[in-house]
C-alpha cells in the first residue's frame, strides 16, 4: 500500500509539472490580444514623430507654401514714359553744318539711331524721368567719329547723359548722381580750413551758409561765410564757394 501511494504521488507531481509547463507555453486569447494592443501602441508611438515630420513637409511644400512664397515683395511695374514728337534732331548739312563736317554722314546716321535707342532706354526704365522732351548730341562729352554721347532732357528738369556703353547699364540722372548736401558742406569746410593760414581760427557762420543743387546738371554749390585770423591776429570776414559735379570734379574759390 505504501508503495502504491508513493507511486501515485510521483505521478501526481509529474502531472502537475506538465500542467505548469503547458500553462507557460500556451497563452490565452485575452493575453494575446493584450500583447497585440501593447505592440500597436508602441508602433504608434514610434510612428508619431515621423508622421508629424511628413505632415510638416507636406504643409511646407503644399499650395499654402506656394501662396506664401508668391506673397513676397513684387517688382514695381515700369510704365513707359511718353516721348515728345519734337524730341529728336535731324542733323542735316543745312541746319548743322559744323556737326555734319565733324562727324560725316555715316556717323550722323549712327548718332540719330543712338538718340532713339537712348530715348527708348530711359522711357522704358525705372528712373527719375517723367517724360522725354529733348535729345541732342553732347559736344563736351563726345569724341567725333569715336564716341557718341547724347543728353536726354525730361519735362521735370532731369537730365541723362547716354553713351553706347550706357545702353546696357542702369541709367541715373545727373541729380541722382549728385553728392549729398551734408557731404558737400563737410568737404567745403575742410577745403576752407586747409587753405586757411591759421585753420584753428576759422569760424563758420551757420546762418550765412547755403547749399544749392542744380536738378538738371546735378551740380551742388556750397556758399559759406566765415572769419579767420591773418598774420597780425586780426579776424577778417571771408566768403568761400565750393562746386561739386556729379562726375567728381571740385572747384573752390573765394568771393569778394
């Protein structure tokens, strides 16, 4: 009897061990579902940053982004300026004998073509001109049978000088190229001091100083009164005039 009970206990222990192993290996449907849910949540967590990045990329490259890009600063449309029917000059032998003699018939044709090209350039560009009233050859800046330079006058007083090379550049009027009033005044005072025998004695009269600008020529004229000491220590009154041209030339003189 004791042997039977001992064997029965062994069988029961083995059976219990087998059941424990089977319970570990075999999962219930609820456990499998729970694991699947946990895995799905982990995948969603991992995919969330990537989806956010992809969504941001779509937003940046979508129609809204294109509309945003198109809302940037737009270039101001250029309105063609009118050209007077009397603006151009016909350089014939009868009315312009000296010009015709200097340039010859071939260069006269080039001159007339250049005048029209200069007018079209200014009329169809964004600049200070309102309408073109007159165009002519610049004797001072041109070189016969070598280089043609014309001046173009506008109804608002602006003037342009145009050579062959200027046709491919951005054109600015004489007044646009002029030195500023502040710089002109400063440079004029410096010239006065450099010319004075005793620079430290120079005393400028602010109320007797003026700055004038020629719109057509672009020249800036500074007139200033001041006092300065001479060799005997006496303060004497003086008036200086400074002229600044758009091409960088400077003239300085005293006015009695």
